[in-house]
């Protein structure tokens, strides 16, 4: 199996530069599309900003004690690493790789995907 390749997009010069909400979530934009970035226990994650169920803006949700992102509309929960729905409804959330480097914070979009595929 071949290793995934990513196109990397710098989203800030540092973690502290991101405009975090009280819920430790923020909305960023890559190529004109909004992505939710979050942090829990000093770990960064990123996912599409819309819940796949009803389109709720995940940036208005929260991260629960297990590290799942929770939609503000119907409280559906998603694993921030795999995107799997952990509250049992069967949905899948598109997630992205995040790297914190010396020169800033980057999000990786898998290469070979169409523009709409990487949006989730």
C-alpha cells in the first residue's frame, strides 16, 4: 500500500496566532473553503466545518472529555482523528492532518483528491 501524499497549507505562524473561541475551536479558510481547527490537551486537529448530518457549523460545537468534536445542532459526536461518528448514527466526518512546525501551523490535504472530495 502506498503512503498518502499531502499538499500542505500554512494557516498561521503559530498556534497562539489562531483566533480560538472559548471552546478551543476556530474557523480557518483554505482555498476559499472553511475548515474547523481545534485543540485539546495541546493536540491539534482539523475537520470540515459542517456536520455531515444537518450541516451544523462545528466551530460552534465543543470538544468532549473523550476528545470528540460535538455538533451544536443534534450533539452528534465525531472522533477527531478518524472522523468516525462515535454517538452511533453512522455518519463520517472528513478530517485533515495538522502539523505544528517551527515556522507555523500547517494543514495537509491529501493529493490526488478532487477539490470537492477533500471538502468531505
